[in-house]
């Protein structure tokens, strides 16, 4: 049964207010007026005090002073608190758990799904109303969330990572046979998490298979990574022709390609062949940062995993080889950040959190901590743009594949999706309030539905 927006609205408001529950038989109002709030719109540098925000259905209908709502509208007094767009995490892997080789070999696909369901609920309750998954199955969750069966954010998904043999997405153990040479992956994890491709034709096939599985965009590996066993960080992965094959497949589908790229060489090769969204980029040089800016590419930086980790803890968590890779990034990332900021590269928030299965929900609670690293390099307003409006722009690049075509996300403006937070404090003055959603986020609304209200 498809739940109407109105019915979903009724069910969820039941959770937050018994008085709405009692009148569940009556027609449910579709207007909510949040009065007396200081609005951070997702784009600017300041709050605008004393405003009302009128929500009708799942969209923002009007923002202003002294707004008149329908007689039946629900009125919420914001009490002068900050109202801002819901948060975006544009680098997630909701169905990938550490250690990847262990999860790949021994964890049931059903357990993957159950854990992912718990994770997405936690993400929304941490204020993240939109996520972009860039590797592993995630599109399967979208209808479950959009139909109101599960609680979670809006989901954009790349589905299986596209990786070369011995690349960052080749998760096989030493003795595993090759999925393409030896007759196709027999491992569920292999099939849905990673697609091994070594020619432009194979890249095209992986891309099309991903679109068939509900991908809104693509994800390719063009350099080595920290966590994987058989791909040195310095390796350039995928050829220019293979990147172009992915870009062409994406263009034909009217969407874009994102890449995992650590080294300057990999970032440059990706940009030169049409990639629009770069992930990581801790080693970019001035020349490449200029190219990023010139092409208008978006760049996701996930700083906390590198700069927020104590060396001792990293040594415990990582294998000796991965630790060596990690350490090489610690000095590089701040330099790359300063270079990208200098050239006004469009930086986008995303965490890339990969946790052991039994700690994954707890790890997600720390997602906003990346903002504490951001403000070492950019203003609080710019960090907030990175986690709201600029992330929303990346989501818009999915074009006609966008599962949420009725308005933008990441902004508080007329016609935008009613995805918003009402919070205690002013994040422009103290960004750290964003790291304690349980305490500070008083209202969490997605699609016009109130999921939390402690006012
Ligand atoms: Zn990642």
C-alpha cells in the first residue's frame, strides 16, 4: 500500500503529539507554520531574525514576517531559535562495514540490509535529511524510506563501485578467483558492492548494470586507497579511456561520475576526462586545484578520518600497510585544503564513515564532527554551505534521474523541500553545536514530516 503524504504525516505527528493522534480520523492539516525563527538559508553568511516559515505538504510555501496560515495549520513557536536546512552527507556507504574482507566473506546480505536500515534511521535522527551513497547497495532502501516503511534520509546512490582489477574496489582475498575471468562473481557482496572492469567496454557494462539497479550517478576508483590490500596509494587506476567510458555512460543517462582519487595525478586524470565530483583529494597541487575551480568540479573532503584521528588509535585500527598510507595523508591534507580554499574550489561535506558492523550506528552519531575540521580552513558559513546548499547542488546534477524532482534540498527558500532543522544556538558563531544533535536539534523535519520535536 502506498502511503499518501497526508497519511504518513498523520502517523508521524502521532509520534510527536498525542493531540494530533486523537483526531486521526479528521482530515489532517497539510500546513505547518513555524513562527519566530532566525533563518539560516543555506547560502548566506548571516541569520535573518524574526521570520516565519510556512510549510505546505512537503514543500516550503513562504518565508516572511506575519505570515497567515490556514485555520487548520499546525503552529509551532520557534522561540527565536535557528531554523536551517537539513544536513547532507555526500559520501556514505550505508551497506559497507569494516573489515570489508570479513563482511564480504561472512556477513549475510540480510544482516547488511538490517544494519543499513538501522543506520539510515540514525542518520535522519542526527539531522541528515539527504545522503549520497558512493559505493555499495543503497537504492534498495529508497522506496522503503519514501513509502514510509523505514525512517531515513533521501538517498542518492551510485550502487556498485567501478574498480579495476587490484584496484580500490577489488575486495577479493588472495586466493579468490577473478570474477570476470573465472565466470562471474558468486559472492553476493562482490556483485552488489564492486564491479571489476579493466576495459572501457567493461566499465560501460558495469555502469549500465548499476543504472539498472537504481543508481542515480556513478562512482569510479582512480587511485589507491587506505583500507584496501592490493592497491598502493600511489597507483593510478582506470585508464583515461575507461574514465571517458564511465563519463559517456553517465552522460547518456543524463547524470555524472564521481571518483575516489587521493593522488594529484588521479584527480587531474579524472578532471581531464570529464569527472564532475571528486572524493578525498588530499594531495592536490595548485595546478590541479585551479583546474577543479575552472571546471566547476565539486570536491568532497572527509577530514576527520585523517586529521581527527590520534596516531596511536590509527595504529591500532589499521593494518601496518594501511597505517603507513594513512600517515602520508596527515601532512598532505592541510596543504591541499589551503590550496583548494585559495582557488575557491566548491567543497562538499561527506564523511566516508566505515565502521565495524556493531559500531556503525554509533560511528554515524559522530558524522557532523567533520565540521570541526572544516572550520580550521574555512568560515563557519562556508562549512555550513558545504553541508547544505552546495551538497544540494551535487544532488541536482543527477538530472532527470533525481528521485526528488519537486524542489531543491539544502536551502530554505520558497519551493524547496521542507527538509529542515530548528536548533538551539547559532552555528555561525559556534559550529560545535552541530555535533550534539540529541541535545541541540529540537525539530527535525524531512519532506514536511516532523520526525523529532522537543519544543
Ligand atoms: Zn568512500
